């Protein structure tokens, strides 16, 4: 409770007043509403200068005590506002850092087994690499989600057809991932349909099927 609420609670208990009595003296025709507001002011973290003024006309409080309580309460409000402002600045900074660290879009082909990175030393085996970077990905960030996924879907269908649905030494193609940026990735089936819209990323990489 704020300092002002504690002072009012003590004063109400000292005078032996009920919430109903206070609401009636304040002139509330809707007693339920009046009792609820009185309860918030006396027993909860509620502070309204206008309502407090009305309340004090019915429940007088020593001016010196009241002044200290109001000053302390407003100091807490000011501090909370400052903390919230700093928190917003921190979020904005973290967002800026995140944008700077964003990765280039790519598509990841997931197969039954992982192929040893040494196999990719042979240029003839480069097509087996799970990370795919078709040229259209260079401009995909400028497109909306639906447009981007449409292009990715067509590429996946072409890739699946070209590979015959499997990769030598790696086995059948199970699914694909589309990593759009540092935070955004989704899983798609072999026909390019989204089956999981949000896939966990760590440093821009798929956790469940790490890059080579």
C-alpha cells in the first residue's frame, strides 16, 4: 500500500467508520460503486487526488500527516514512472542491438541424417549442404509474410522435385525451415506448407537441427 492508503486506513479504523457509512456521507447514490471506491482508497494501492479530496471532507486527517503521506506517495509515483521510462529505453536499445545482429535469410533442408561437413569439400557434393540460399532471399525482407512464404513454398517444391525427395548419404528429406531474420523462423513440410509458424532460434540458428 502507498503511504497515503496506510494513513487513511489507520484513520478509518481509529474513527470506527464502515465503508458504507463513508460512501453514504460522500453522497453516493450507487452505494456499491461508492463502497468499491472507498475500499480501493483505504485498503489498496489506489491514489486519485480528486477522490482523495472528496474523501477527506468526510474523513478528516491531520494536515501535517496528510501532507507527508501525499508527498511520499507522489515520490513513489515519480520513481515508478522513471523506472518505466528507463525500462522502455532498455527495451528500445535491446531491439536496436537485435536488429544489428540479424542474420541473412536462408532455408534449411532437414533430412533423416546429417552429412559430415567433410563431404562438402568436394564441389560435386555442395548441393547436399542443408543450408540453402537462393538468390530471391536477398530481397525477401522487403516483402510481406504471405508473399515471402509463397516464394519459399515454390522453391521448396522445386528443390524436393530436383532431389527426388532425398539426399545421398543423408536420407529422405523430412521438412524445411525458413529463417527470415534473427528471431523469425518457421517449419514447412516438403510441399512448402507451414506446419509450425514459430520455431526456436539461438543466435539465428535452428536449435533442433543445427547448421554445419
